[in-house]
C-alpha cells in the first residue's frame, strides 16, 4: 500500500523518538519555547499509535521536573524558562500519562493556575499578562486533572467564554475576535469539562465547523483559508463533543491526512509536500483516531489524551467519535 493509503506507524514512531537526538541542530535550540509541548505531543501520539514505551519514562519525567520554576510554582517550557500555563498543562498531561503526578506539589500548582485568572474571567498565560481563551482551556483542563476544579470560579469563567461567542456560533481568542476552529475547540472543551455545554449554539456551530471541509478533504480553521492537518483535531474534537462528527466526510479527510505523511523518514506535515513536524504529527494521528482509523487507540477529544486514561480518572465527558474500523 502507498503512503497515501495507510498510516506509517513504524516510521512515525521512529520520527518522534529521533526528535531530540541532534542537540547541535539550530532548529533544536530555536524551538526550546515549545519543548514541553512537543514532548506532550510526541508522547500522546505514541500512546494513540500503541507505542508509549518508545520514549523512556524516567528520562521524560526527569526532563519535566527539570523545567520546574520554583519561584512561580509551575513549569516552564525548558529548563531556566519562566513558568507559563501552556507548558504547565503539558507537564501535567505528561505526568498524568506516566502516573507520576505525585512528583509535584499539586496544591501549589493549582494555586499558580488560579492566580492567573483576571477580573473579567479570562486567564493570563503567565505573569506578563497576555490573555486568550486558550489559557482558559489550559486552566480548566489542568485543574480538572489535578483534582482542583472545585476551586475555580466557574460562573466568572463561563461568563467570559459566553462573551466570546459570535453570531456564527463560533468563538474567538477574546471578546469581539473572529471565530476560529482552534478557539472553538478550547471554548467548547472547557465548557464540556465544566458541564456547561448548554452555552453553545450547537446546531449553528456544528454547521460552521462542517463548513470547514474543503473539496480536497482537508479542513481549514476559518473561511477562505487553506486546509491544514492540525484542524483535523480542532474541528473533529468539537464535533465529537457536540455528537456531530458524522457531518464531516470522513473518507476524504482520512485520505488528506495520510497524504501529508513523509514516507521516507516519518512525520506528518500541515499539508502534502511540506516538512513534517511533531505538532502536525500529533494532531494528524489524533484526527485519525477520532475518525475510527483501524489499529489506533481511542483519544479523548475533550482532554486530548488517551481515552482509557481519562476514564480511569473518572473524568470522561459525553462525546462520540466514529466507530473504530477493523480493516
């Protein structure tokens, strides 16, 4: 079978394993601000492909702990980087995946996250004050995984998300910003965790999300933009949570994702012919899991983590992916 008709799991596993090998490469040092996120992306993709063991557990945990910011009580993206809510969520997700959450001072991390909530209800990413609906999702997801969701001012949080809702049913990065599929995901998933999906205009939003599919099968993030593999997750996750994933042409999207694979060295790119990266590899595999691609483990679209892990923690919310195919 060609690279456009099957998922090249052994190649993708090798690609992810090799990502940190060449520390003399300029790209390695230019992406330090994404290192914690990249480990989460790689580890989760490996779990979904059935190769969690490909990244050494203790080495992974040691790296996560080396990024601890003692002054803040949270995690940076790389050793000696300041703490940020994005890298803190990724660190928590990695530690939960490896059953190592006891390595951290959970109440202190929860306190750091809660300290970032602003009077409007939005969360800042760090002490420098940038705000974005992404950071609301990071806070809600992380507090849920830490068992501290009850400490959150839910009404204040939901009130801000509500004010980010647009006429098309979608959500933006902040109040008044245009709808974007990634921002739709973070708002819908946060509302799902908070049991507040009644805030969503589900029919209108599902229509808007389904309209993101282009003739070549790929999905874009907003009208008049190019298709991109990462939206295979951002769009499908929201549709799964809204129980409308069948509104997408799954065969055409599957073909599009598979066509963006690098057939010699592994990895998945944003679209066919481009260079692969771990971000698109993760979200491509995540999308295929939600599409019921054979041989993959189930992914929880709310937490973007292995579904059985979320079930084991008693955190599963209502969602529906396509049935797993056997061939």
